[in-house]
């Protein structure tokens, strides 16, 4: 498996696969062919279907300093190496001098066809939760110590920066009002949620309100093109920071403890990324928000010093009950249903924490099994429910499109 540095990325929203990935691909191609006088990019599959809403064309044009033509090609994915495929062309003196297929495979990561040497280096020798759990139990170490063993102590400086960026996104989201761009007229609600206090508010109502306020804050910040952390993607970036921020404020956890939780959550996300997918275009929203929910549940368990079996149970429960979740962004925007979905997943992660506290010894399904199931389920989903904006809410709700 790869380093957590390739899972947790700092960048601008609204989409890791549709904005950050294409931007990275365009900059790679420009560096590869600096003598070209102009460029053309054809977007296929989900990138074509929802590229406008995700500002894919704008990201590519910015990377090429405006010296490019962006073409929205066929949405159909048959014959494509990946649901997010781009074809790049370079021209000089009116003639084509190069072409290259590049895939945006989720979380801002790209794969260049025919260039396996560009892939990030594996640093973790084990690829399943079962293997890692066995290793940790044998050597009497916690999951965060396993991360430290293969990442080195310098990973903590990186995770501290990740946490700082996550908290900044919450602050920025809570500090901003107005309507999000895109034509849907979606009003930012984070600040409203945060300020809705009542004298007789129960503890559980306050918890739900604050967690949702933090989740709305990060999701709205992302939808507005703000700087966020992929966790594991832009579209699912709010689940993990919202629950960690709430628990730090409530229980007084240190930043060091939060970073250990980020390490454990990241390890869970890495397992999904390695053995299945974190791409909504490939496996539906279960791959994004489902993974984010598992990461958050596992991270919470680490905060409360739960055992490895409890951590696995919480991550498994969080993913299992997201199975089949479709990716159906209205107008191709990361707004409806994405923003509310982050808040719902954050609350579900806390529910998974509670269940793990009581029921982990009775579990039947392993985390590895549910990851495999998610991937198979995602591949079986009709393409219209995998980030093409052709099915679900995207097909039945047309206001503003």
C-alpha cells in the first residue's frame, strides 16, 4: 500500500477526481511536452457527464494557461480503461506531436496509460485489515504504531498539517454565508446550524447539531472551491474532520491524539483504495462517503483507545450500511445530495463507535469482506448511478440545471 500522503491531500475543491486529478494530469502532460504550441483534451465517461458542474474544464484550462481546447466526449464507458478517462493531444506547427491517455482514479490520483513507473511506491507490506491486525496483535502494537513503523516519525508533522487544514476548513465554512455558485441556489447553512442554540437543548441534540454544522461547513467550503483535505475525496471530505473536531472540543483530546486517530482512519481508507475504489465514478457514492464513514468510525475508536477488533467492527458497520449508495449529483455539482450526505455519514460514524463499544465480539463480517462486497456492488451498479448525473436525484430534480 501507498503512503498516507497520497490519501490525505491538501487542495481546492470541489472534486478530487474531477478537479484535482484533471489539473494534475494537465500539468503532467504540459511538462512532458513543453515545446507544444497548443493542446487538446477530450473528456470521457463521468468526466464528460459531470465535468461542467465540477469545473473540470476550468481546471484543465488553468493548468495549460488557456492554451488548450477541452472537448466533452461520450459519456458511455464501454471500452474505456477507467470511468474517468482523458485523452491529451499536443500540437506544434499545426501537427499532432503527442497523445496520451490519463485516468483520474479517485482522491486526486492519476494513472498514465503505459507509464507504470509513475505510480507511487508501496511502503506497507500488508494489504488487508486481517493481515495488519494479526501483525499488530502479534507484536502488541496499536494501528497507529504500525503506521509509524512504515511511514517514519515524519508522518506526524504531515498529519499535524492535515489536521490544521481540516480545522481551517471548518472555520472558513462557519464564517461564510451566501449562496453557492452553480445555479441551484443552495444556501450555505453551516453558520445557521452552529448558532441555533436553545436553553433546553438536550446533549444528543447538541451533538447532532454541532457535528452537522462542522460537516456542512467543510462540505460547503469544498463546494465553493475552498482548500480542503481529501478524506478520502473532496466530495466526502467533511465526515472525518467534523467528528474529530466535535470530540476534541467535547473531550479535550490533544492534537497528538487526533493525529493518531487520523493515522488509523487513513490506514482504513488506504485499504479501501488499495483493494477496491474510492471513486464515485467507478463504484458510486458508497466508495466515497462509505469509505469516509469507515475512516471516521475507526478514527473515533482510536481516540477512545478501543481494541483492534472494535476498530474493525466500527469500520465494517459504517461501510456495510452504505452499500449500494448511488452517486447522483444534481447538475453535476458537489452540492445536492453531497453536502447533507456528509453530515448524515458523520452521525453514522458516531453510531458505529457506540455499537463497537458493545457488540464487537459478536461480529460475523470482516472489514475485508465488506470492502470486497462494496467493490463488487459498485461494479454492478448501472452507470447512470456512478457520477454521470444521469440517474437518481440528478434525473428527477431539475431545478436550476
